C-alpha cells in the first residue's frame, strides 16, 4: 500500500476541503505493487466536484508512474485506443511526450493483442496507471469501451497496468453492477463551497482589484474577502448549487465593483474582525448589484449565442439546476404522461432508448419535436426533475425561484387562465395544478443537455 499517513491525508484535506474519504480510498486501493491493484477504478460525480484535481494531486503526492489522457480531445474511440498504446510505448524513453501514432488500432481485439505485446516489451516492475479524464466527453458513445474495460482483466497476460476512468456523466447501465471499484465524489454543500471559494491568497485578491490608489493591509483585505464571499454564497448558492466553477466566476467578476466603496473611502474597514456595521453598510450599497435582473437576462442571451460570446461579454452560464429544470420541462411537453413510468422509473434495470412499436394512425408518425409543445402541470415538472437530476438536491436550493426565473425569461410559459406569467392574474403561478409549456427549441435544449452530461434523447419516444 502507499505510504500516506493519516496526518498527511488530513493535510491534503486542508488543501481540498471535504475530500478526506476520497483521498483515503485512493490511498487504500492503489499501490506501487502491480499484483495488488485492480484492473480499473472509476471516479464518478457531477461537474466541479474535484475528481480530476484530487486524483492529480494524489498521484503527484505518492509519485506513481502514470499517463494522463484527456478523452474530450479524442474524436473517436479508435483515436483513444491509439493514444493509449502510443503513451504506453513511450514509457522509459528519453522524451515521453514524443508519441508515435503510427500504430493502428481498428478494434478492441487488436487493442488487447497490442496491449499485451506492449506490456511484455515494457516488463514493468511497478504499477503504471492510465488516467482517462472526462471519458464521458469522448466524441462518440463510450459504452463499448466500458465493456472492454470490464472484460480486459481476463484478457491481459501481464500485470502492471490499471485504468482510472474519470466521468461527470451517468455511467452506462451495463457497468453499474461491475466488480471494479467506484469512488463517488458527492456535490459540495454550502459550507464546503464557502471554504473552497475563500481559499485565495492576499496577492490573488489584490490582482482581482487591479491597480488602486488606496492600498488595504492583509488583515483588512482578509476581513473584506471573508465577508464578501459569505454574501456571494448566501446569494447565489440557492441558484447555482455546488457548481464551484460558476461560483468562482461570479466571485471574481463582482468583487471589484463590490469593493469599490471601500477603495473610494466611502466605507472604512478596520484591521480586525470588528467590522459588522461597515459590512452592513457595504452590503446595502451593493444590494442592487446582487439582485439585478439584468445579470440573469444577459446570462442566457450570451449562452445561446455561444460559449465564446459569453466569455468575451463577461457573462455567466445558466445555473446547473435551471438547466435540469429546462430539460425536465422539455420532456414534460414532448412526452405523454402515460409513458412517465416507462421513461423515468428508477426501478428499471436498463435505460434503453424507447421506441414505440404499436400501430398508430398516420398523424402519430410525425416526430413530436416538429409539433407544438403540449402543456404540463407544475407537479409533473417537479416529478420529472427529481428523476433526472443525478444527486440529492441541497435543502437550501430554491427550485421555485429558478422556475420563476425561467418563466420571466420566457423559456417556459404559463397556459390557461390569464395567459403567460405576466398576465396579471391572481392565480398562483407556482401552484401544483398550474399548467406550463416549454418555449425552447430542440437545438438549444440539446446543447443545454450536453453541458450537464444528460442524454435527453434517451428519454423521448421516437
């Protein structure tokens, strides 16, 4: 086993909050002894849960021999298999980064044969780990590769190699009950997200402010940063959930404007923790900045225009749970209620693409996506949302606020009494029997579902 002591694991947890169990599992499962390692392990969890960062830091700490491959750079499975073989053949050479891609690998049988030949030529004395990061973003379906990894332990004649699969999407149903270990990375809680966002050095915080006439001491800056991050997490965590990348982007974007009254001398910050009244005054000054509706409106406009446009304009993406809600609304509008148990039940052994095999009239043969969306009840929307979201929803997440935001943006519209949500009717727009209709095209919803690694086409009747 590895030499990481419990004290060292605790120190790594200070660097990566709330990931002690994951470091401990990696420390227990992986070893330099090639005869004790499993053929493969899987690291699973939603986006921004620290899978790649924790694994990279662990391999660096224990100094294991490893190869890191980014699967999102591979267009096809054939390219990925070719890169694996090329990277393994470069072990021990003078320039490990100079890979030879002349080797051809057309199918899994040829891959296993060439992998055996490579391991025989290498004659590894210690274990070597092949990390396949973002395997769920491979350019083509990766179910066949999972099947290959499941069976490859019985096909290899030489020990010494372990595959580590890192995935943010749902695994193929056929691999859920497999024997190779899985390490789950749960989403961060509100307290854990605050601890991660706060981990910034004084120099890094000053770089966000840029060049200013008034200079704050390290104590003043630390006190301001601590108060500011608490405000941001309290404001945006119910909307964005445990998406650390989004929260960090918001923190960096808003901080210069939020701190401007302090830099201008309007609000004085002491070099101590006794700044309660100053922070209350600072919050009241910046309250319009934190509650501006333009932030949400511009966010989706830039998102539809493309990721590049969003970055250049300085806008942020939609909240993660808002994307799931929009996908749930699309499914509720374009799938019939009688198929809900068939499509969304979690007791099924597999989630194959459903095809309607019964006889229909000619009008039913038209693709439902080419027809107008059907209305659905708010209760059904929440039920589908709970079925497709991969993790347990944090209690502080305000789902109703996000539904209301989607309605304000006209991404979903209310039907029935009073027309849309701005019709002035006194009826409760978030009532359980209120009917809604999605107002988003298939191209946009497909792009949104890809962002959250949700295979929405598997939940639609052809």
